[in-house]
C-alpha cells in the first residue's frame, strides 16, 4: 500500500498512443505548492488486442466508416481503460478510494490542426474517444479527460501538451531539447533558465508511425525491433525525395501539430506503391522511412538551436529503443550531451502517462495547464472535462 502524506495526492495517468498498441498507466504521487513535485510510484502497460487495434486504425483513416462503429468504440475503449485501471489497482494492492483522480487522454481518432471552413465556421478540430464518464463510474474515481479541445477553443492546435510536463520537470541552467518519439516525433526546447513563456514546442513529423506501418506491410511485424531492419538496409535517395514531395508539413514553421491524418494509411500506401514500381527492397524501404524520421527531427532541432549544437538531449517514447534512430541522431548532433536520467522516476516509457495524470491534477486544482507558446493558443486556460465518480 502506498500512503501519501496529507499534502500529497495519488493520481493515475492513462493513455493509448497513436500507434494504438498498448494502454499505459502511471501512478504518480504529486505534492502541490509553489514548486510542484511529483514522483512515479508504479507504471504498467497493457497490450491492445489486434481486433480492437485494427478497428481503431480503421477509424483513424480517411476511409468511409460507419458512425455506429465510432459510437461503439467510444465505449469499448472506455471499458478497456476501466478494466486496465482496475487490474492495475488490484495488482499493486491499491484502493480506489486512495486515488485523487484519473487523467485519461483517450485514443485519438482524428486531429485536424489546420484551420478549415466548415458550415461557415473557421477552426481546427480533434476527436479522442474512450468515454471518461464510463471510466469514472466503473472505477469509482473522478476522471478528467478530453484535454485538447479547450486549447483549440481559444485558437490553439490542442497539441503538443507534453511541454507542460517538460517545463515543470526539466528546466535547467543548461539549454535542453526534449524529444519524444512516439507515433509522431515532437520536441520541447527549454533555453537556459527557461521561463514558461519561453517554451518552444511542436511536432517535427513522423516518429514510429510510418516505420511501424511499413514493418507490418512488408515483414508482418508490429515494429522494427531495435531498428534492426533499418540498420541492415540502405537509404534510397529516390524514395527519400519522393516522401519529401508528399509531405508539406515537415518544413512548416511552428506552432504546428500533426498525426495519423497525414502520415497514416494513404501516405504509407503511396510510399509502398512507389517502392514497388522502382524495385526498392523491403530492408531499404525500412531504412529510408527511418531516415525520414531522422530528417524531420533534425530539421526541428536545428530550427530551435540555430547556430549551436551544444545542448542536453533527452529522448523518450518508443523510438528511444530504436538503435538506428538514436545512432543517427548521435551523428547529427555529435556535440550534444545525451541525458538518460530523468527526475521523479520518469522514464522514456512512462512520460506521456505521467503527463495526463499531472494535467488532471492541475485541472482539479484550477491551475491553467496549457502552454500558448507551444500550441498557438491566444492565452492560458484550464484543460479537460471533469467526470465525477458519484
């Protein structure tokens, strides 16, 4: 049993990423006050079965889908998250009554970061599913969810959100780049002695998303384990240039955000068809799309650093385990100091789950928890919708 002191709270953060391969849960102990402190007490990951994953990826594509499927999936994901939370509490002998709140990101179905005109309304939009009211009622724990929409409502992209955690945990006397390589690669730049209004953060481009999709199509693998396939291949210059021609996002200036709506099924099909037509081998295709991830990240880091490569580099997300990506970034930024030790038991694997626990805690405390310099919002605001357990 984990016993918080009177001025501490136990909070759960839960999410499934854009790859839809697992549900991650972090238990964090948060101490409020002028200088917020947090520590990760427990973390676990629960695989998403292939049938549900396939449905989620289908709904994330631009193919015509039935609205009843999204309706059912909203509650299916809510049930899955609830069951994972209950298993987590049971496995670690934690009473639900000891948990202050749950922060649930849900599963992103679609994210439209560009301003579009629809029915005479100009704006951005986003949709995450995983019904939070169901989570609250089934677990008996107050739940905060749907964090992105409040930022969009005041002119932001609703992303990235992780810079809030980055600023609290990682601001330093040295300049730092915090890179998260999930389905999408995104970075946060904290200059020396950074203040919150100085934070720069944005999505760089694809992270693991294209690599995973191509690995499944060519090798029937969910991902390229440790970047082993990419390391055996050679980058195809003609394929690399073709991918660049498809992508009008990667060289845009921030603030910017993206997701599966750009780098999903249709994008991958174009890459594969071009590769087949030009007799590019499977291992070289993997090497090339992996190199494209490096290209997007390198562009992003170079944008914030301008004339220097001397900085501290902290890398998280599933891509931190891809040796090809890490080796290439090491060569691109040879003057950087790669930092592996994160404070508060935060790791590359649990960081995003920790974020949503922190955001939920701050929401219930009435603390504004977006960073306008990262999202493009016109002001700070409180994120999330609160679903009471009672």
